[in-house]
């Protein structure tokens, strides 16, 4: 099995965290997105949208991080990161969808302006974008805080793919002054402490 990606990429980190949780080793193929390798003709032949990650598994290939983590969890033997009862599966999928639809676009607006823009020499952050991202992130995190008041993880009592789908974005958010969006919500704060100290996350978040 080969994972094509970049260690700093949020979407690659979801895949690597899933592999680490499932104790499965895959060969890592670096696609250096800081140098534009993801737009090379050779890579576009694999991934027609020119982004990471991309998976090769014994002749089967696929892309899209949230689809890849579901595939890996279904395929690999051992304890699953997907619950087995229908309501919990529904809950897990709901939280992955909330992440993709309402949280990540807002969180990444902050991270792009406050972390990546500076790293790429792009100048001062656009505070209109940051403030809009802050408000949108706060709304999603308020909803998460209410859910996490009565359960340990997003899908219920067990760590699942839903938690993995949120973690890479929260990690980058925690590096900005808007990390307070996490720490000022007691249940999100406690959950983040729980999930970010897992060995899988420590292995991936280097
Ligand atoms: N929906 C895709 C998004 C992939 C994506 O945007 N990857 C980013 C890194 S996290 C990337 O390759 N960025 C480089 C670029 O946009 O050229 C997924 O979930 O895999």
C-alpha cells in the first residue's frame, strides 16, 4: 500500500492517523505541495484534481481523504473506527459532514490567513476573512461543545473516523491566536486534550 501525500497536509494527516490507529504500515510517497509537485503531469495522471492524498493498494487506486479513511477502515482487519449500530454510524457521518460543510471552510480561512500566508511570503492576513472564519468556526464548535457535554467522542462513546476528520484542522487552529476557540469551550477543550494525546496523532503530527 502506498500513500502519496505531504506530512503537513491536513487531508494526508487524516489518512496517516487512520493507518496509525489501525496499526497498518504503508509506504509514504512525498508529493511536495510546497513545490507544486501535485500539479505535475505525472501526478495529475493519478489524481485528476492535482491535490493530495492519493492511495494505491494492490492495484486499487483512489483519492479524497474522507473516502480513503472509510475505505481503509472497511478493508483493514482489527478493531474498527466505524461504529457497528445504525444510529452511531449516522452520528459519525453527521459529524464528518459538519466538519466538511461548516467547520473546515471557516477554520481553514483563519489558518490560510494566519499560518500559511505568512509561510508563503504572502503578506499581512486579510482580517475580514479571518473574522468571518472565526464566526463560522465558533458556531460549529458551539454545536460540538453541546454534543461533547454528554459523550466522550463525536460519534458517541468511542473514538471514530469523525474525530479523525476534525483533528488536523483543530491542530492548525491551535497554532493561531484563535486557538482560544478550542480552549474557551470546556467540552471541546477536554475532547481535544483526549484525542490529541493519542499515540496515533503524536506519530502523525510531527
Ligand atoms: N477534498 C480533497 C482535498 C485535498 C486537498 O485540498 N489537499 C490539499 C492539502 S490538504 C492540497 O493538495 N493542496 C495543494 C493544492 O491545492 O494545490 C481531499 O479530501 O482529499
